[in-house]
C-alpha cells in the first residue's frame, strides 16, 4: 500500500483585492482537499471552481463546511459580510483544474489548501506512439517541474518556442530564431559559435554590434570587430565609427602599458598603411611634441624602450635613454 500524499499550498495571503488563484499541479491531483479561510473584516465571496478539462466552462464545486452543528452541502458562493474568523471547507470532487475565485469589497482574507491522495494520477499527460505530451504550462507553473520546486521547470511559450523558468521567472527562451538568456550567461569552458552565414559572435544588434568576433571581413559601424585570418596568419582588430571620434584607441588603465607586437619574440610593427605617395594627405604616423627642450623624467619606462618627443621650437627629436635627454641635430 502506498503511503498517503499530503500537500499544502498558500492560496491568498492577507489579500485585499479581488483575485483568482489556480491550485498548483500537485494539489490538482488530490481528489480530497480542505480549504481554510481566515478573514479580517472581510466582505466578499469565494467560489471553489473546477472543470474536467480546460475547454469546459468552470462551475462551482460542492463543498462541506466543517465545524458546525448542522453540516450542509452547497454549490453556491461562500459569502462573507464584514467577517473576522477562521473557516474550513471540505471538497471531495476529484475534478482537476481547480481555482479559487475571490471577489472582495472590504477587508482582507488569507487562504490555504491542503490536499490528500494515496495515488497521484497523471494530470493532462498523454503517452501515445512513444510520445510523452503534457500541457503547455506557464512561467509561474511549468508543465515539466519538480515536486519540491513547482515554479521551476520547462514550459511552452508559443509556437516552436519553449522556455525554462526558475522561481517563476523566465531565464531561458528557446525559439527557431535563436536562444535568449535573461541575466548573466557564464561558462566554465570554451564557448564556440559557427554559422554558414558568417560564423560570427555578436554583442548588440547584428547590423551594428558593440562587439563582434567574425571570420568574415563584413563591414560594421560603431563597434569592435576581431577578424581571424586563415592558416594562422594572425588576427585583425578593427574599430569602426560613423562619427568623427577615434577609429581605434588602445588605452591602458592606471599605470599599465600597451604592447604592440609579440612581447617575447619581437616582430615587425607597421604604423599607417605602409608606403605612402609623395602627395599623400592621410596615413601618417604622429609623434608627441613639445615646444622646447624636454626636462621631465619619463616614468614607467619598459625594459628595452626609450621615450621620444619632437621639439617644435628647435626642430629636434629628443630621446630619453634612462639617464638624460639626448637629441638629434636640428632638422631641416
């Protein structure tokens, strides 16, 4: 013999407005239920309703009031008038899809439901031709859930669209158009993406991403693009803007530094587009300048590096070699 199953659900908690509450899935499966109502100056009505299936109109279930000398059954509403008290009602009708409809005009009411069942029959589930089918469910009450956590699980959002809920809120939206995540997406391992269209990973809109990692050379504006090259030929970092701001800025925070090139083995650093025409107006490399002989001592000089500046007054290039400033002759 199977041990009896007893479930409890808070239906209303000091509710002070008209409300309808559907019992959770475990409570729906219990053929015997006791409802307790605690009123505080409450005026209004209670309907305990249920239907054989969701397509039928709900009707009032027969209930039995407990704790009175002459117990009676009724299919009418339970009515309260400026009432303060505690009442229990027994409902033995086994129909599922039970709701408690509360209409309030004054005061507040708290309600609990306790369900009892020795056998829990499946609710709204069909198994045919090796297919296991359940109802759509909702984000607050998923159709595939857990007895210890009824507002967490899998439910149907719409056509070709399912969701995963946690604590009654959608955290994952899966559709033919892609995957939507509410909150932070984290991974302990590598994250890879590929597509026959572009093989791209975007942050922001695909047309104008804030950040893009792409195997293609597709042009985007107002964003950062990392483009991998074939056969281990390196990676391009492109920052494109439709405005007048910097197209690319490498900025070290605090006292950090920016390294360009291979730090350990060296390499070639090319600034600008390479060879320029004699009449070129763009593509130049710009040095920092000062008006006169530099006198400050550069800080945070990297090993093997020197600081340099162009003196616009004496037309000299100055370099600091770690001990003093030294210059070229005046340029003509």
